[in-house]
């Protein structure tokens, strides 16, 4: 593996330890983040962020609704800051509850969306590693993340912690509102820690299979990532890592729309097609049908699933992810093969993360393109 060593792979192999450490830090913090009256006052939840933070919202939207019974939206920060209807912000005291996620806290649009939400009476909670940032200073409350520094790469560790943070908040809200007993809530939390152990046990196999596939796929011209529900969040994450690490064409799409649109694309033998299909997804039968059509087309097809290879047709590559007791834990590890795949392919083709922010991309140095932007709060 040494010839193909890369920062994303190194981040991936740090995840089991990170998950355990961050659980110990965040579990008590999320218990104290909101008071009981605040939790019972929630009528609607909005999760916002950009990039991986937006994907973390997608990963937990259905989990919030499942655990809390509260309608939950995931809204891009620019939509929330510039387009979201004013009468939906503060239409009742402290509602909706807005969770704004940004690892750095310095993304202009996330802070701007929180400022606007505050103006119209929403209740804002910033989830960030930088409480002194624009987001940290603007949000009414802040969940302080403390992620140890590590070798830089497109987000792997930060994505895991963002998902974990939202998941623990959802568990706490549901627990306080009496949607399940304290014992069940603790079993949910125990399953999170179990994911760390299962990931550690499966990483060697996952890594070797992903490397073998990366060697076959390194010259792909484009990539398609397909999933539904919170499997869709993993598809979104996958396409983002191809952009950031590899710099090739990529797309994310839900399972149904793939069969309305994407399968028409030519040069299908050069499109690496990744299907996300976990065993608890109500859309699993449609995912299996879509996988079969992809193979019938002749597309190189990868399936990410907690199911055994025999559950899928011959001809696709299946990379297994840890089995969880509860479906809510799946997003914590499901994305891992896609981080490995992107890191390996970038290494093989000699690509720099983010194009090194050089030449035509120099305007993006130090995150300037997303940090330095006119703030408009209307």
C-alpha cells in the first residue's frame, strides 16, 4: 500500500479512534446543548451548511424525523440567507430551530444565513470548531467541536464529526420528548461506538478492495453516484470528493432519477457508477433494479452496502460496510470507501487536492472564494 499512500487514506484509518474520542467529547455536550423547554418548543428543524456540511445534513434529515417526529429540512446556506420565506423564519417563538454546520465557522454564506434567521426570530445553533468565528459569534448557541489536527485532505474526519454531532443531537431531542426510553437512547449511543470497532475490523478488507478497484478505475472519464434517503447523502459526499481530490466530472442523483436521466449518457464504459444500497433502506428494491440496469448497459459498477455480495448480480464490485443494529448509525461509516477511492485515484493520476489552488484556481487560496463575500442580510 505504501506506493499509493495518501492523506485521505491516512484520515480514513484514523476514523475508528476519532469516532471514540469524539463520542466521549460530544455526548455530554449534546445533552447540555438545549434545555428541556427549548426541546419541547421545537416545531420544525432546518439544517444548513455548505459542501460536506450540507451532506451531513442530508445524512441526518431522515434520522431527525425518525427519532424526533419533527419535520426537518436541509436547506443550502444561500437559499436560507437570500431566498427562504421570511414568514417561515420565526413564525412562532424561536422556530424553526436551525442547525448551521461549518467546521471552520468562517464560510460567509453560513454566517449570513444565521444572521438572517436571527433577524426574523428563528433559533440558531452553530456547530463549529471555531467558536470565535463569524458563525460562532452569530449563532444564539454553539456546539463546540474539538477535532485534533491531522494531515490535510478533502474532508474525511470533519465529515464524520459533523454527522456524529447531528446524530447525537437527534437522539437527545427524541429522548427528552419521550419518543423512546432512556434505555433505548443509550442503546442508540452504544451502536455508535460499536461502529468504531466494526470499522476498525473491516478497514483492511475495505481498503484492499478499494485499491484494486481504483487501479481499474483510475482512467475513468466521469463518475456517477446514486442513492436514496440517507444513502443519497453518501452519494453526494462521493461526488464531492471526486471534484475536490480527483478533479474529474462527477454527479450525484437519486436512484429513481438515474433511470429517468443518467443512464442515457454515452461512453458508459468510461463512467464509474457507484450505487449506495443499505439493507434497511425502503428503496432497496429499486436500488437493486438500478444496479441490474447499470450492469446491463455495461457500466463499470460499484455497490456500497452492508449486504453480502450474493445479494447483488454478478459483474458488479461490492464493498461491504459495517452492519449496524440501528439504521441511524449507517451514515457514520458508509462514506468511507468513497474517501478511499477518491484518495487512491488522485494519487494514481498525480492530482493535487483542490488543484493546489494554483493557476486558474488561485482565487480559492485559503478558502477566499467562500470566506470573502459581501454579506447581505434582508
